[in-house]
């Protein structure tokens, strides 16, 4: 759970629903791959797939829901509503089931079958939008539903909710500092909602402004699950993203992300597409800045991509 | 043969904003070649350097995945709809996430 600072606030919830304690507190491990030791750099990854919803999204989603209950924004009888390309949707569905709230999720029709099945397994309702219209259409539809019946829904809006980045500031980043003894040179992650980079980036910069925050930039098409390119000048950033923490942006193609996943799988680590993208960027830094100590997050597990072509040879 | 190609949002900058483009061709491959003439740069987003479909791109002929047909050699007929769909739902174009920002206050 968002342990550290918020632990006391959430104690009543943990007593009612002990499974919440499974969220957060993930292990950090050194990624052993051929070629890395020669660079004298280390790549360390947090095993975010070990969250009970199977992804890093459990952290922000649990905090947004619990804070909404504490503040009275989410009351019994209301339905939790949001849009997601999948992992956040699973976290919402799981949290709704744990806490006793109905959940409605708007997802693009091409969200992976594994995600849609898991969302339905928790009893949530799925609304699917046209895959050609991308994630945009899912977002618009969620806002349309929310606006049409504001009394019926609670919409956390992960793009604008400060508890999204705070979950990483108090949880993910605090854990990284504890697990590395505060000794790291780079943090690598991408932008979905901006929560991870903002929350972790702020905390790490407060600890040591010399830590470089590296933003992974995917190509816009066909795209990487959960990541946004934010490359064009006309792109406006998500409301919660604090881009001032970003020191450097490195581009990665879906093929590079996929190569990263396959390399990890052959070394016994089975993770999803964004993890492969982060690894490929971490390797670039490891070779370029020899002796670096790079921390990243492996956001979800490879199993979640069997229905896509990620694992085809 | 005149085929309607449906364009996903991230590729619309290449089609001057159009969500569909009418082009000619007898196979899916020829349709993509015609599309490239009309919208330069689009084929490289759909196909790799060998001219085959990229792993994370799907092409649907009407409602059928062309990988389950004859791939890029699948025959098309007049009035067919060929949709270019990313295999995995990725992130949004950021601008759109934020066009909704005003509503959040």
C-alpha cells in the first residue's frame, strides 16, 4: 500500500480489506544481461508486476480511490468511471471489487483481450470505443458519460488527479531511495498520465538534484501500451505532468521495445512492452554513461500480451 | 477497384487530417502503394523495410484480419474497407487528453 507517509490514513481500509496491503512495496533487483557488466553500469528494476492487479497502476489507482472515499467524493452507490487502455482499468476493477463499488471502464476496442477479460472477471462493466479513434475516443466517452450523469459517477480522472503522482512520490520513489541507499544516477520511465515521472522525479530530485530523470518517448504509431509520445509542439501535456523534472528524452520504437522484452525473457524475466522499452533506454545509458546506476520500473508482466504479437518470434 | 482506407488518429497528420482515404488497387499491397502515392510516408509506418506488415500493425479488410486471409496479397474488391489499426491500444495523442482539461477546472 502507499505505505510510508499515508499509512495511518489508510489503516481503517487495511483492516476492512487486508488485501490492500499487497499493493506497493515491490522488490528492486539488478537486471543481469550480457554486455552490461562490461559497461560497469548497473540496471536496477522495480518488479511492479508483483502488485496484485499485475501492474504499477495499482499504486495511483488505490490512492485515488481511497482518498476519494476519505474526502467524501466517492460515496456508497456511486459508480467509479474512467477511461484506460488497460492496466489502470484492471486496477480500478480490482479496487472496486475490494471496496464494494461498481466500476465502469471505457477502453479502446483494441485493448488486449487479457485486460478486458480481467476487468470483466472483477465484475466491472466495459464500454468499448472505436480502435481507429485511439485512446482519445475512450477519454471523450468517459467524460461524456460523467457529464451526462454527474450524480451517478465518480470519475477519478488519472490525468488530473494529484493523488496519481503522490502515490509515486510517497510510495515508488521512497522505496527506491530506501532500496538503493539513495545512491543512483538515473531514473528511466515513460509518460502515460505523467504520474510516475512526476512523482518519482520530484522525490529523487529533492534527494539529489544530480539524479538524471530520463523520459522514454515511444513512436506515435503503432505505439507502446500505456505510453504517449508527447513529441509535437502542439501536444499539450497531461495536467499532472511536471516536465521540469525531465533532464533528457530518448526515443524508442516498438521493435526496440519488443527486442528488449525478448532479451529479458531469454534471461528469465518475463515483462510487458513498456518494460522492454525502458530496458532498451537503460541499456543506451549504461553504455554511454559508464559506471551509471540506473533505476527503472518494470510495469507489468509478459502474460498480459499473449493476444498481441509481442511474443511471436 | 476503389477501396476506402480507414486511418487511425496517429497517422492522420500524413493524410492532412482525413480519417479515410479512397484509393485504387487489386490487393491490400497495391492499396497501400496507392495510399503511399497520395500520403507520402504512410507505408513506412505500416510496413517494414522488406515491405511486410509491421508486427504491431493490423489491417482489417472489412471485419477480417488480413493475416487470417492472404496477408498483403489478399484480393480486394470495389467498395471494400481496409482499416489500419494499431495492434495494441497505446497512449493517447496528448493534445486530446488535454482538450478535456478545461472541463476539469
